[in-house]
C-alpha cells in the first residue's frame, strides 16, 4: 500500500499544478496569462509604432516650418558673405591700379615705364589676385609684368619707337635678381588690339572685361583697364591688371548650400563671371569668352535663366521638373560701378528633406527594436555554435597531437633497436609519418657526398599503399631547392607552384602526382644538411597541429640514422662522386660513331641513296648545340635592370657574347631555338670542336640561371649537344651564307625538346668525346631519329 504524500510534497504539487494550469482553480488564470503573455509583445509593438508615428508627424511639421525660415536666413547670409568676399577680393587690385597710374603720371611707356616697373615689382607680391600688370600707349609701346613659375616676375617690353620694333624679356627669380635677358624677334603682339585696351579707350573710364581664360597661366579671370589722358584730352596710356578668379571660384565651391545647391556670379546679361568648378572654361581655347548661363549644360540652370529673363531677378521659388527650386539673385555693385548678380540655386528638399527622413526614421524605429532583439538572439545562437566549433577544433588538434606524439614515440623506440631506422624500420617510419601527418606521400631523401644529388631512400604512397626508392633530384635542375636546403631551414609550401624554393620541384615531381602542398624538413648533422624529409600533401587546418614539430623531431632521428650508417662519408665524397658520375667501363659501346654511321647508311639505302653521294655536302663528326629558349610571351617584358627593349633582347645579347668567346664556327637563331656548331674538315679536331660547343652550352646555361635570379622569374630553357653528321647548304647571298640541316642537328633538337629544365642533355657520341673533360650523369636510353636507340646523359659541368 502506497504511502500518502507528506504536507510539503502536497504543497509543492499544488504550486506546480497552478503554474502549469493543471489545477482546477488555476486553469482559467493560466489561459488568461498565456493569452496576455503572447499578446503583450504585439500590443507593445503597435503602441510603439503609433507613438513614433505621432512623434514623426509633429517633428515633420515643426521642422519643416523652421527649415523654411532657416533656409531664407541662410541664403541671405550667403548673399552678404559673397558680396563682402567680392569687395575684399577686388578692392586691392583696383587700389593697385590707381597707385600705378600715379607712378606713370600720364606719360607714355618710354617715359613712365621705369617708374611703373619699380612700383609694380614692389607692390605685386602683396596683391594676391593680380597675375599681371599691363602698361600700353597709343603708339604701340608696351610693358607687361607677369608672375612666373619660380615665384619671381618677368618683364616684357615692346619698343616701337623710331619705326623699329624690339621685344625684350627680363627674367627674375623669387629674390628679384635678374637671371636672363632675352629678345624675341618673332613676337607680333599689339596691345592696342586687345579687348581691355579697346574697352578702356572706347568707354573713357575704368573698364571691366568679361570673364575669359588667361592665355599665359590658363586660368579664368577678368581684366580691369584704366585710361589716362593728357591736358589736351588726348589718350596718354592705358593701365591694366589681370585678376585671377581662382580664389573666388574656390570660395564658391566651399560654400555649403544644402546638399546639392550651388552659388554662381553672373552679370546682368546672364554671362557667367565665376562658377564653382575648375574646368568650366576650356583650357585648350585661350580666346574663348565666358559662357551664358544656359550654355553650361545644366538643365536646371537653363530653366532658371529662362525664368529670370521673364520674371527678373530676386528671391523666388520655382517648380522645375516636379521639384521646388529656391532661387536667389541679388545684385552686387562693384567698386567700379560694374553690376554683377550672385545667383544661388538650391532644391527646397535640401533644407526640408531631412524632415521627411526623420519621419521615416521614427517610423522605422520599431522595426529597429525588433531587429535588435532578433540580432541579440542570433548572436547568442552564433556564439553557442562558435563555442561548439572551437571545442571540436580543439579536440581535433588534441587528437592530431596525440597521434603524432605516439607515432614519434614508436619511431624513437624503433631507432633505439640494434638496426635503428634501417630496412623495414625505415619503411615503417615513412608509413607512420604518413599516417600521423595524414599526408598523401612521405619520402626520405639522402644527400650524396658531392652535395649535388638527393637520392630517395624510401617513399611511401598512402593512396596505393606501396613503397618506392631510387629517385634522384639534382642540384643543376633544382638550384633554388638545394639553396634552401643548404640553409637548413624547413619549407612549408602551401602552394608549391608559387613558392620560388619549390617551383622547380613542383614542375618535375609534384605536379605529375597531383600534389600542390608540401612540407620539407632538412635532415641536418653537425650543422650541415645531409638529407631531406618531404611530407607531401599533408592535411591542413586543425589536423595540421604539431606538424612542424613532428617533422623536425623525425628529421633528428633520421640524422642519427644517416650519420650512424655512413661514418667517414665526407672524406670519400670526391671519389664516390666521380664514380657515380660515369657509368662502368664495361657498359660503354666500342664506338658509337661507327654504329651511328652504319644506321645512317642503312637509312640512306632505304631512300635509294648512298653515304658517298652526300660526302661533298656533309661534315662528319660536327659538334652541334641547340638552345631551346623560353616561350616568347614570357620574355616580352622589359627587365628592370637592363637597357634592352625586352628580356629576349638581353638574352640574345648575352648568348651572342658567349658564342663569340667560345670560338664556335656557326650560329643561327630561328624563333625560340639557337643553333651553335663547330666543325672542320680535319678528323682529329672533333675533340676541340666538341669542347668549344660544350663550353658555350655551360656558359649559356649559367648565364640564363643568373638572369632568373636577377629578374625574379622562371625561364623555361633547355640545352642539348650532339656530335655527328650534318648537311651544309649554301644560300646565294653576298657573301654566301651557309645553312646546316639534318643529322646531328635533328638529334640535338629532339634532345633539347625532351631535356629537363635548365639542364644540358648530351648524346652518347658527345659523352664519349667529352667525358674526359666534363662531368656527366646517365639520363637513360631513347630512340632518336636516324640513330635508333641511344644512351643519353646530362652534362653537369667541368671536371
């Protein structure tokens, strides 16, 4: 029989029943609370939207009324400011001209010029707007003082007295010192034909020209000219100043009139005097006059101009293209009586548009609140997901670290055995490293005693679960990789094709295997690299944690294994290197030249010819070298440190010098191939000719490698050398030109096309002749045209 609940338990049960709505008396209250809880947010949002709408309407109406009043006050203030600026800008220029007239004293240029020049040179630096000062008389004499680019002033004088004409320029620096005096007999300038002179002469009072582009300084401006008369009322001279409007135009550009409003200065006829822009007058037409208001290409200004012509100037609001435009056109009276008009054009929305914007902003505030809540909720969810992701990443990194730690422990235990990391233990090491690094391939390479070849001790491929060995990487084919290995620093190439240190390894080794990433750890002993550990296509991201430390530790174990396995290796390096370079003597054929000649005779007999028939047009045992240059698109650029037009020009120039120094008897270039040959009728000179061509090939290879380092690029060049029969044809030029074809030339081209990058391939006959003076390494046997199967070699350097 079940025990009845205790009082405390019964109380807690009742409370839970009420809260969950399961109690008899609490069901109605719970339903009401649920409805209220669900409806309150909606009611709150509706209330906020209504409240914001009321606030927005009130703010819109009040701000609109205030903005209209404020806009009128602002435009009035701008009108007054522009008027004050105009007076302050032009008053000094007019006062300067009055003082210059006092210095000239109504005299002609010959009499008053020196005094006027001294005054102008001392006063012009203090009058900013004035660019130049003109002084002319009715006889055509003229003096012009203009500011130069050096900060000084130049004086131009035209003297037409006594029927002669002399034009003189006096140049001065910023300190006022005369730097040069020049004459210009080609100058035909006549001041009496200029508008400022004619306007002052006709009006007989101070005359303001319309705005035009100054010819000398290429800037918009106006000119003020003042005539002077003698006691008899005869015109004595005309003084003028050129006034730049750059400062005034800059001032108009800097005026903040609403958002898109602008202020202009025009005359009573509607011609523009100043415009808030730097390119409203064409700089290539110094004789152009300022445009009318409707010639600026602005449709609003065109409509405004047409309305002003009908309704006159003043303050008004125009409806143009469904827009309300506020136009203020208040006259500004100049000191000389010249009437200009300040025209201010601004859309009404620039002043009251913010009212509409604020209303919409108020209506959108409720949405912003909702979005904030949704954003905070999403942020919390995102942070929760981010925490889970970080925890998963940490677990992955921890798992990778533990796996690599255990793998290293196992490898260290294997190295501690009697055999160390040898034989099957070495294969176990590559397998464990591939699994620990989650890599596609792991290889262990050993550096030969001559430090020019990396030999693969063992390579494990996880995709096929197989081991390989014996592959060789040579220094002359991968100089950048070996240079990095010599420094003893690891290489983490996330993109081996773009890393300069691994680009050559990628092209010849990684790319055919479909591998783009590699981590290379040098194996160092006693401060010198003795091998290389390559981890190819390792897993990236969190699984790469501890990869560098694992590879560095494994390279230390391998260094111990290499040094223990080959004691005293450095002392025997030269002898071992020499033995590795040359194949065993018993493998050499008795005479490859005789075999090639026999094959050639059989080939000719098949074509219905004989070797004796071509003796006169051929050369036996000619030394032929072929250089296959990079593709033309990779050498069309101009090198940064060369004076040639293209990189190919620099390459061809150096090739020509090397060929000339080698003493070769023949050289020709066709597209991307250069042929170098040395031959003579004497049979005993084949060795000398072969050494000549071989020396040229090595010099060209080294020079092209230097170009790669200087230009920071990769040049895909290949070289080859062969010794055999070639045909010679003579082209009927003056002097006659010889052309080589067939035989050894064809063999050398095939070898160059199939050679490794930056290497010199050699045929079997070339090896036999040159092996006593040059170092070679076997490359394999190939079927070559006209010669059949032939052993080939790579020429490394001199002995």
